[in-house]
C-alpha cells in the first residue's frame, strides 16, 4: 500500500529549531506524526510526506515566510509546503502550496491513500480535490476538535475559528473515512463516515527492569505544556499543600506558567524549577521517577474529545501513573493506572498521598503491567496493523 501523509511531519533538525524558537512548542504534534509513519512502515506500507511547519502565527513566531523544499528523513521522502505565516494568509498560502507542490508530488508518488493529519482546513479541502480529481482515497486522522478557542484569542481570531469549523465539518462529510483519538471526535464531526478508534501510538520498547523498593525521596514528574488548562498549576499547589518532606516534583516543559513555577520552586525546595530538555532526558527522568502525573482537568469543554497524548508515553516507561478520569480514556486502561477522582489541588494532593501509601512492590507491578499493556496493544506494530487493515477495507469498498 502506498500512503502519502499530509500534515506536519518535518525532519528532526527542522522540528528542533521550531521547538527552540516557537512558544507553541509543538512537540506532541511532531512525535505523533512520526509515530504514524513508523506504524505504517512497520505494516509494510510505503510512506511519503507532504508537510508544513507547525508554527504559531507571526509575531508569536518571528518568521514570516516559510519556503518549500524536498527532504529525506529516516528513510522517507517528503516535500515541505511553503506558506506566509500571517493570520488568514497562512491558510490561503498553504492551500496554494498544496495545489502546486502537493499536486506535483501526488502525481509523482501515486498513493493509494492520502492520509490527512488533523483538521487543518487547507489540507482537508486539498484532500477533497485529490479524492475527486486523482481518485485517491482520503482519510483524516482526527486528533483534536476544530476551532478550539484559546484564552489569548481576540475577537477576530475567534470569528475566523468559528467560520473554519463550518468549513471543516463540510469537508469531513466528504472524506472516505476517519481515524479518531476518541469516539466523540468521529461521531460529532464526521457522522456516518467509516471510522477507526485509535487513541495513540507508543514507539517505546518494552520495559524490563529490576524492582527498586522504597526510596527516601518520592519523585513525582510532570512533562508537557506548562499551561493552566493542563492542570499543572493545581499539581504544583497540591505538592505545596502536602506536609510530606520526602516529596520532590520535577516539571518538564515550557509555557506561560514557567515563571510562576520557578517562583514556587524558590519558595519550596521540594519543587524543581521548570526545565525544557531533550526528549531523551525526559524519558530518563520517567524511568527514575516514582510517579508520573497527568492532572488535566475533566471540566473543560473539549475534554470529551481529548485523549492525553502523554498518557501512553508515561505508561510505556513502566513507572506508575496517576491521571484524572478524562472521558477519552478507554475503560481497558482502568487496571493499569491510578486515578485522580477530584481534580482540584486538594484532590490531587489526596490522590498522591494514597499512591504514596501503597507498598512499592505493588506500585511497581502496576507500572510494569501498564508498560506491557501498551507494548502489546498500542505499539507502532499493533497500531500500524490496525490502520492498514482499516485502509485496506476502504480500498476494497471502492
């Protein structure tokens, strides 16, 4: 099967530069995109890439113009799409790049399936054209709902996002199928379209490590965006409220809460300053921790569409995981993680205390069981086989 992935899958050196300079820090977008590539290739598919840089609009990102160019990364050929990084012009210029660079690439690669990553309207509408004119099956990976309003959005941005939602909904009605991280993403935004539920892909190897037992310091790690919407502030407040002197919280990431966390660290020696470090260092911190926490609040409007991307990464490490009960987490995860039933700072504090009291061998056994579950059912090999079976069914159905 020949598959072209249209989205944001850039070579590692280009993503590293974006992560260094862009406040949006699209680390998970890039990691998920490359996980999709690895999954498809593990299932025997030939993959080519049409990609745009996942950057924040100017002036939040200081670069105005992105030029397209061919690339070869990790054994995969691709083309980047040039665009003007200004509100509204970004969509128009990316669509024009799809019609020129993208169309030439598709004629050269002749894919069986055009896989579109996300609900970016220029990409969706190009997918509709490719479906009609090149007769290539178009399937969309739904990772987030369209038009999510941010606290920093002004009236113009919010109006444009509302208009974009209507455009996206219309495009999704015309695709051949969707691969969705949660069920409501498929049923609410692509009703009636064939769908595959796939909440994530783990690219980590299976964990095999000796038991460590009780240690004098109980190390808690959070990794991800340092924004209030992810519950990071509540996690910091929870640790500050606990009397346990053996606790140590290490937050990894970047975002608006960085300075506030650093101030909390200055006032409480159990809290480390926020750090943005290479992925390898974060993975090493997972392995050294006693507990990994995913504190995202459950009362946000988009929660029913969300599966926390860090959850699989946490579980694959073999370290015990504590998470809120987001609606997008499937029931089969129940035996493998510890749960936060009250997402307030006090509730998170009580949940950490509850896990802290569990004997270390029992905690470690749950962490290793979680890693085995992820390796068995959510690995790139397992998910790649599911994706290609789904695409093969769409191709057979005509």
